[in-house]
């Protein structure tokens, strides 16, 4: 857990430079009709590719899959080839990522108080769900999309409960790790994949995934 906290704090310290660089890189690639390339290829991550598709025209080379159980409602939510629309969505997701620093502070405080892992996992899991909704406080349509996605995925519009996660994974440590996770597919669509790569669950990516046959590059438009 200490390693995950240290990793997050390091990411947070460099966030301003990294996020600005990622946004600029996506816009420049689109303007010059050249491929945007990640250092780490999302196509090798089965957890990401179950939610997204390679989209040569998209700003970051990927867009949500209409067949995804988690992200299907986002496939047509914006034009993923439009630099301005993607930049607006990227900014909203940046706010969400930054809000998660609160969770790490919660963990540190509760560890100092010698709270049991179950209590920590329950508190962090609940607060993570709240943060995800709070990001959309001024975006009613976005809030409805999140609630709809949560309801279809977890049977609860507010997100997965700690008890449901424990029933699925059988470990409060795992429940806590899941509360600190992020959707790799959406990160790939919005230019964050490299920045948060170390937070993804990639244990079986080499065995489970094959690279997409289609290269990630934008097609020239007339």
C-alpha cells in the first residue's frame, strides 16, 4: 500500500506538466494528421480493450466501444475525433483523477489511527463513489451517464458497494485496491494512459491480449 501511495503522490506532483503535455500532444497530432502514440500500448491491455476500440480518427487513437458493458453510453456522447470536445472531456477526467488524492490522505490518516483494513476499504470505497459523481455536479447529462453505467454494471447507480466487491474478490485488501483503480479504457481515449499506467491491473496482459491488427493512426480526410 505504501508503494501505491508513493506512486500516486509522485504522479500528483508532476500532474501539471504531464497533463498539459498530453493534451498538447493530442491536439498537435490531430492538426498534423499524424498518429498519436502512447509509450505503453493500450491494445496490449485486455482490461482496456474490452471497453474501447481502435479508432484511427480519434484524437488519442481510441474511442469507447458501443459493445462495452461499461462505456457503451460514451461511444456517441461526444465526437471523439473533435479536438475541442475531447479536450473538454479530458479536463473533466483530469479533475476526477486529481480528486482521488483525497483517498490517499484518508488511507494515511486511518493507518495512523491503526484502523483495520476492512474499515479503511469501506470508507475509501464509499468516498470514491461519491467523488466520481461529484465531478459531474455541474454536468447533469454526464451525471446521468455515470449513474446509468453504474446501474448497468453494478446494479447500483452510485457505484459498487464495498460488500459487493468483497463478495467478488474475497479480500478487503483487494477491495481497497479496486477503490484506487481507474478505467484504463477511458484513460486511453482521453490521453491519460501513460500517466496512470502503473495503476492498471496488467498481471495477465501478455497472455490474454494480442495487438490489434489495425495501426493506431488517423486517416487523412479530404
